């Protein structure tokens, strides 16, 4: 029997109240919306969700709110973003104890120029301290944010040392040659694409789907690319438009635009919202592209 592919997971934005706390009800409602529109799962505390700036208590409250609101059995993944080993372990155990389907695990991101031996030791220590609960790790390659690359060789070493634990790789490099290397060396697990513009090409070569920010906005355009081999022309245009702006604020503006709720625009420092002119130009261009879909 052929195993099912990973599919589409929305890297959920994190909405805030006027006081800056997380709007848990709005988060849960948004999660339900993207699932109803075709997503196969959701991911909390990823890059689009500003996971790098969320406390452990906030993470726990977010998971509980979303899990309670969604149908039983919904797959919920959780981004793990920490440089301290103890923090990475605490984030992981909180997610796993709450029945997360898996962990989207970024490397330690403060020190730069680390070699594979150092990264291997860090991940191995995190895995060992998580212990018997460890499962469903998706290695998160996003060097544009972390400035720490995950090589295919490093992932191979970890897979050999921890059999069955690493179930996927999310490649958010935006570099096709890197995606090809992951597909060639780790095509037996779920290679997932973070840059939606590479998704049609990657799916044709064995990728299993995506965890991405655009799934907050246009899951209807992503689903056919992943499950039916569509060419993703409009998706590519929308992605290029979005990344021409500060990405996280732009995604949140578009989510709010479609939901009719400008409160989605709020971001947490050090991010800043788009200016009024940026928002106006983004929305005008978005609507024009969507009119061609």
C-alpha cells in the first residue's frame, strides 16, 4: 500500500488582541477556516506564526485552544524555535504531551557558521532529553532566517542515530538546487516546500506537500498543486507579490482582508505593520491577481 503524502499544512498566523496578547478565539476560528478550505493539517508557532517570539505558556494556551475547537483527529504540528537546549526540549514536550502530530524543529540560531558536528551534538542532546515521547520530527531548513543551514549529510547522520524519528524535511531555502538535494537523498521521507513558487516543480519530482504561509490566504490554490498536479500560475504570482513586502506583516494583512477583519494586521515587535500605502498597494495588486484566477 502506498503511504499517503503529507499534503498541505497552514503555517498559521498568530492574531493578537489590542493589548498584544494572543487572540485565542480568533486563532482557533482561523484554523478551522483553512481546514474547511482544503488544508490537511495546521502548524502552530512557525515562522509565519511568529513562533520565535512566543512564550511557553502562550504556546500551551494556543495548542489547547486550537485542539479544542477542531475535530478530533486533526493533525496539529508545532514549530520548535530555541537556541537553548532546555528551551527546545520544553517546547517539544509541551507539544508532544498535548498530542501534537509532530514537531517542526529549527536549528539553534544565535551562533553562526556552526559545522555539522556541532549541530549534530545539539540535535542529539535535544532528542535524548525528550526521550521516549520523541516522534514526528520535521527538520526545518530556513537559512534565510536562522543563517544556519541543515545539510543532507547532517540529516542522514541524525536519521541513522535516531531511526524513525525524523519523518520529514521542510525546505524553506527557496533554492531549487537545495530542494533537489533533499529529494535525492531523503526522498523516502516527506520533503516539504516552504517557498510556494517551487512547489509545482517539487511535487513533480516527489515532494509530499508544504507547510507554508500562503495556506493562510489561498489554500484553494495550493491544494490542486499538491493533490492534482496543477501548474500554480496564480499561486506563483501571489507569492511573488507577498514576498515583495515584509512577509509576515503582508500575510497577516491579506488574511485580514479576506476575513474582513483588520485586527489580523497586528504584529508583535520587533516586527512592524505595513504602512497605509503598503497595505493599499498590496491589496490592490492582490485583488487584481485574484480576478484572473
